[in-house]
């Protein structure tokens, strides 16, 4: 328990820093993540919405992003859905870092027009006790169990595995989704050979920098009762890439997908709660 507490404090210290804010908000994040949110990630989200989620003005979407960081992903998704004329009722972002939750609120106000910004709120919550913490953040005023159509998590699921809490997170997501609702997770692929973090973290405890396999990402969702509707590897563009590197990676991607897709940068799991 003491070791787990120390690891948690290390991660918290990292993600309450101003460096984390710069890394996960629009003005200072890399060009690569901006491109991905508007293109590859957007395609995944819209495929889920169009294929599995029935929406209307009478039944607009309810969204949640866990581990939302500085809010770039959820705000871009809300904007994309507005552009595609998909109605949204409410959206929530959660993160264990109070500083990033604050930054996410500022991101929403800066990026979204007022009529969309008022639909999203951000709350401090740990992934492994998501339902409980979200309820506490809302002062118990809203019952969120079984209310969400789409829950997403980008670059956050691996931390649940590092703490051995991946099933806790998957079970809470299952409880929060309505029947037929979908969860999308995108995270680092342990088979990608060149993450810079592999070299930066050589002196750290292996548990602190553990990256699950694709099957490990999917496993807790299967155990929790989800149907896995998509699983694979994709993406050759680093989040921190500048314009030139992003362009180069885009040009190389078709060839890399052909010869080495299983070693792409990201793992993707799309899981559906049975209707």
C-alpha cells in the first residue's frame, strides 16, 4: 500500500504541474494532437456514433471523458458533433489532477462558443472510482448511473493497469453507460518500439511506466460484461509532433500500416454494453 501511495503521489505531482498544463492544452500542446483530434480520433468517434448510437433532438447524447487532462479531446468532440448536427445534451470531463480540471474548464470557455461551453463541466475524479467521485463532484444532485451514451478515455487507461485497478474502472464505466452505450479507449501500444518515455524512464520503477498489451487493455472490459466491437492498433503521429513531423508521419502511414500495423503507436478498444 505504501508503494502504491508513493507512486500515486509521483503521478499527482507530475500532473498538477504547469508543465502538464502546457502539454495538455491547445495553446502549447503539439500540432500532432490537434491534427489527430480533428482527423483520426474524430473518425473513430463518428464511426461509433453513426454505427451504434441512435440520437435525435428528443434523445441527445450524454458524453463523459475520463482522464480528460486539459480538456482538448472532449471539447473537440463536442464541437465535431455540433458540426455534424449530432445533438448533445451534456458532457463531463474527469481527471485526478485538480490543476488539469481547472485548465479544462478554461479550455472549454476559450475554445467553445457559449451555447456549447455551458453543456460541459469538469470534475476531479479518479479512474478507479469514477462513478463515486463523479457523483461527489456533482454533490449528488444528478444520478449518472446508466445515463451515458458514450464514454471515452485517451492516454489514461494504462494508469489503471499500473495500480492494478483496471477492472474497477471498467466496472464503473459499465455502470455509468446506458444499455447499448459505448466506451472508446485509446492508449499507448506496448509494441511500438520508439516511445521517448521508454528512455526517459529507465531509472524509474517498472511499475510506474508499465504499458499494457492490446489484449490487456481489452480484458477488464470483457470481464465487466462488455462486448468488444473493435480492437486494434493504429496511428503513427506523436501527440507532441510539430507540423513537419506530422506531415511526414501522415505520408508514411499507409506503408507502415501495410507492413507493421501491430506496432503502431496507439492501441484502440471499442466496447459496448449489451442493449
